[in-house]
């Protein structure tokens, strides 16, 4: 049973890493294409799904889902998806 819990916990952390990677790729695409006429679009909901899976798995295992960390990641995600494009568009014009 301990191996199953450890595997599920590892999967939860993997989902968190995937969410951070998705947000990181979005930032990279936005910054590298900001000088062109059109900017790249990110993946608006994918990272949030990974963050939700992280919390769901950890909650199902009766482990702390790190709710403050999850809330902070969601705020960062919103900033990446909506705040950063607006900021880059203002600098461009």
C-alpha cells in the first residue's frame, strides 16, 4: 500500500511540474514573439487542469494539497495568460 501511495504522490508532483512547464512555455512564446506583428497564444486552461489534478490526487491520499501554493499558482497562471499579453502589447505600441 505504501508503494501505491508513493507512486500516486509522485504522479501528483509530475502533474504540478507539467502545469509549471505549460506556463513556462507560454511565457517563452509570448516574450519571443512580442516583437512581431502578432503574438503567439498560450494554452489557457491546460496548466490549471494540471494544478487541479495535483490537488485532487494529494487530497485523495489525505495529504496536504498545499492550497495556498495552488492559489498562488492559479494567480500566476492568470497573470501569464491575461496580464502578460496585455503588458507586452502596450510596450509594443
